[in-house]
């Protein structure tokens, strides 16, 4: 699964970072979700897709409401992976990541889950409620299936945590812009530059900032601090949830997506001076 490596190499050559929208698979229902995925795919560098789960402890109210709607519409892990497979057929080169909770991985069996994710065309899996100190088995099973195991680097990570994240992770590293749960935060600040430096020294997978990022200014601030990209979730889900059949609404969403993506263009002297933090892990072929 070299799609992440190819993406980061291409973006580095272009002097910009990755814009990665997030949405919930099956929200608001399967067919509308697929239309949303096609729209997002035209205006992004990669996608992060959440699998609906009844106890999303890391998510704030916006994404929780989307998950509730998806479950009410019949979302299941199998149906979520079917959407991934449909999207992969349309977008053979787009990096596609899954964000899941541990129950969804453990219940069918770790090996089976990662095998099914790989068969659907997913490139990476981030298990939101599995910290790096509990990640060994997940990382091994993911790599065996050809899936990049993504780990979270929290603001309070210590040296041991950074070591584990660099050793176990692949694809990219999800760097929390703040503590707490997901949600659009107009006043959210970028992660500390020292966090990015700690990852770069250990040659961890490229750091991508998330949690609270909802404006172009926040995207630029994350890149200036050392991020190789930014994930935007709640703000995307809010806009997709408001979409109707009218072209005007779709045009407004696509214009906003393009504004967010344009914000990843580097200002001279910013994240482009950190090539080691942008290294793609060689462990995933």
C-alpha cells in the first residue's frame, strides 16, 4: 500500500501539505454517503472514513449525530466496507483510511477485520481507542494484511510513546491539535512544534494534524508548526449533513473544500524544511 508514500512525495514536490476530509460511512444513508464520497474525492488528497459504532468515545456531538443517523439507516461494518470498495473502484490512486473503534476490530477477529479492510481497498486503519502501548497486536495484524497501522500522537506524549508510535505506525501519524473529543473549534491552536520535532527525530510516519481543525487559518498554522497535512472532520460532516439536491449548496461545499485544500500550500520557510518528518514508512510495501 504505497498510496500514502506516493501522495506525500508528490505533495512535497509541489510545496504543499495534504488536505484530508473525514466523514462517517453510511451517513446519512448508504447511497447519499456514496454521493458525498464522490464529491469529497474530487477535492481532496486523501480521505479518512469513520465506521459507525454505538459508543464513539473520541467523537464530539457533530460526529456522534452522524454516527447515530448512519446506524439508524442500517450501517454495519460490512456495508461500510462495501462503500469503501465502491469508492476504491472509482478512485484507484486515492489514499483511503479508516477510523474505527477496537470493538469493531476485535469482534470479528483482528486478522479477519484487517483482511476484510484490505480486500475492500483501504490503505490504513486508525483504532481510535487503542493507545500505542496496547498497539502491538493491532500493528502486526495490520501489516500482515498490507494495511498501514496509524497511531495517535497526543499532546502529552512522552519519549516512550513517541518511540512506540514511530516503531508501530505506518502511513501517517495522527497528531492531536488539542485534547478532548472531535469538534470544530474556531479558536483551536496548532499542535506544539516540539511534538513534530520529536516525531521527526524518530523518523515516524508523516505527521497529520487533526481534532478541531475547521478553518484555512488552522490548516496553515498546523503546517507552519511542522505538519505534513491536516484532517478536517466535524466541519466537513456539518456541511455534508446540510446538503440537499440543489446545485447551489453543492457549489458552496466544493468552494469551501477548495479553500481548505488551497490552505495547504506552504508559505516559504514553513513545513517544507522538515523532510524527515514526511518520510513514508518502508514497512508497508
